[in-house]
């Protein structure tokens, strides 16, 4: 799977599990680390763990291989590394503090999502 496909599959999984403020960024022109970033928020640690599990399950079913995972124990900021795409799941407070989407959003690199404007 390519980065954008991984990112869109992850974003749909997050939407289906009621994540908040889901953003997909094409960062392929900004870094060599990854092609896409998915950023989403959850209201509490249990929801963040459930979001991470859902993304892992959906992407495994689609044939994407998880390379690394970090933050699962504290569940304040969970990162799922699929190589071509990184999935960042934040507790709302941490997302406001780190502002990762503001750091990486540049020159219209936000990818439109099929559910933009819809409530999860």
C-alpha cells in the first residue's frame, strides 16, 4: 500500500470509531521520513487505545505492515508507523500543546477526506 492509501484507510477507521478533528497531510515534499501523516484526537485514554486498535486491525486487513508503535501504555500520544504513513493519535490536551498538524500543514498539503464536514 502507498502512503496516501494507508492514510485514507486509517482516517476512515478513525472516523468510524468517532475520533475528533481528523486530518491527513501529504508531507512527501517536506520530509524523507514519510509520505503522509494522519492526525486524530480522542477524549480519553480508553478511546485512544480503541482508535489505535481499530487502525491496526483495518490496515492489517488491507495488507499494510505496522513497523513500530509507541505510546500505547500511557495513551496520551500514540504513534503508529507504517513507513509510508504515520498515524498520530492524541489526547485533546496533548494535541493542543504540540500542534503537530499546524507544524506540518503547508501550501495546501491537507488531503480532502470523504467525510469532511460530517459528524462522526
